[in-house]
C-alpha cells in the first residue's frame, strides 16, 4: 500500500503537575492480524513532544497502530512511582484510514488516570 502525505505526532501532558511530560519513552508498533512490528522508539522533549514526527510526512500508510507510553518511569523520576503503580505503561491502539491527513495522538496523564483523543 502506498504512503500518503500525512504524518503522526504526539504530545504528553502531565495533568498531575500541570506541565509537559519530558523524557517519556514512546514506542510505535504497526499491527496486523498476525504481527506486531516495532517501528520506532522516541523520547519526549521539554515541550512533551517528540523532536520530529513519529511517522514522517510521506511515510504514513493505512493500518492499525499502537503507541506505547512508558509514563510510569516518568512519574518515578518525580518520586511518585510506587512498587506497583496504578498507571505504568499506557498502550493506545488506533487506526489510520486517511494517509494524507495529520494524525495527532496526545496523552493526558497522571499517576492515577489517563485520556487521549484525536488531536490536530
């Protein structure tokens, strides 16, 4: 399947402390019925974003993907991660249907909750 002109980005906000989540490892996987292929690992910067798109413009293809956010390690850096944290690794599975669009998958997180949406 041909790649479109779209791209994929993320942004992580620490809602417990009211700031961007810096230093969070983010892994991206492409999923099929039988495989889970690791595509890239990135770390968020001081603005809670990756320094470049997770999937670059012109490389986005239709399919099912999973972003995995290692948010528990981030909160451990603030001394907030217990031995068995309530929120540790957050997987978000989503579909790309329009490869010419910008897909933005933000994560709003605290040690006890998280949410996401399709951003812009």
